[in-house]
C-alpha cells in the first residue's frame, strides 16, 4: 500500500547503511595503512582527510537522525509519509468572501467510516481551488493514519469543525436522538473538551464551529459551546446553519448538483450572503459502502458549477472573521 511500513525507524536504518558505506574506506585506511584513500597519487594529510570524512558523515547522520526522532515523536501516530510531507509546505488557497459565499460542510469525517470517500471529496474540492470544512468525529481519529496524513498535508485548506465526540445515537422508542440533543451543560462541556483534546493531540488547526450530530443540540449544550468559543452550524434558520444538502432524507435519494445550486441561488436572492452546503461521504456510496462513481459525478459537477458561478467558497472562520471585524 502507498502508506506502507516506511517508518522513521526504517529511514534511520537505511541512513545507517549509507553511513557504513561511506565511512568504510576511510576506516580501512586508518586501520591498515597500505590501503589508499581515493587517488593513489596524493600523499598529503591522508589520515586527517579520512578522519574529517568520518566526522562529517557521522555528524550528518546524527543530525538527520535527531531530526527524524524529534519529528516522529511530535506525530507518534502518523507514518513516515506524514513526516516526509512536513518538508513540503501546504499550498494555501486564496480565499476571499464576496456577496455570495458558499461553505462546503462535509460531515462525518471519521476514522475508517468511508474515510476514502471523504479524502477524495476534500482532495477534489482543494484541486478545484476550494477550501472545505471537515466535520470531524474525534473519537479514535488518530487510528486512521491515511486520513490523519491527508488532513495534516492539506491542513491549510481544510477547516476543522467538531462533529460531536463519537456521534453515538441512542435509540429512544425508535426515535434517533442526536449525541448532543439531550445533554446537560456539564456533560456537553466535558464531551466538547475531550473531543477538542483528541483533535489537538495531532493537529494545530483552530476549531471554530460545532456541528451537532443529527443537526440537533440541547439548549444547555448550546450554552456550553461558548466556553470553547464555538459557533453552531445545525439545521434551522441560523446564519451558519446548513441551507442546501446533497441527499433527500425524506425520499432517500440524491439531490442533483443543479438543485443544490438553485437552493443557494434562492438563499442569495433572499438577501443572505452565505449558503452552507451539507455533504456526507455516505451520499456518494453504493450498497457495499464503496464509492459510487455515478453518484460521485454529481459532486464533481457541483464543484464545477460553483467554479462557473460567481460564488466564493469560504470557511466558517472567514465569515466569523468578517463579522467580528465589522
Ligand atoms: Zn453526522
């Protein structure tokens, strides 16, 4: 696999092999005088040169190894690829809010649960010069190395939003109750804290927004958001609540890209300057849980329609900054 077992350790070992290869000749030279270092003609300072070569090679090895160990320790759960990506800075997109702003809100970004689809969706948005908001379910996030590596590599173009802690839904007389729907202030506050801690273990990204699972949240839990300076994006008429979606839950069928665009058009015609589009990786999978290319082509169409329109794709933080500067 692409993210195979190339770890910091194997990198160090391969450097060690290189080190041995480099110093073997000068070492042999020092130990047994008759051996020749490089050219047989030069006679000057051979022992000095051999020693310098050994010191140089060893210093190089020691410093690279230290760097690898320090970086690996900083990101203990990620593989070498994530470490390697630290050499390549994230290429930040230019984001500028306008009269018509769109936020791509991708919910249910979580360890293993359709994370391949989530990665592709985020990657395609970024390839189309659009930032995207990942509604992250923090529980066990770090265990999905491929997802964590991707989030790290593209962290400058992905805004992190907190999407519950484990998204756990309890069933009460057949009705699904959202994770934060019935919580007291104290329990909500504790859950928010462990969720934020879980994400901050691996990322420095600032979390500005909370997306309650099932888009529902109790009044007490809403009050708890203030403790962590979190804005709320749920279902409803609030400024940051979602306006459009890519799945019709009533009829259990996809909503076309054209319909989504129309919904946002209506939002803007009604005088609002923000249209939040709720997306789920599950909107684009087949019955086996794999990506459904036909369904997925609607997502790609949506991205190209946004590109063709006068809509600006922004993040919650851009709009929050815009409002707080007024
Ligand atoms: Zn969700």
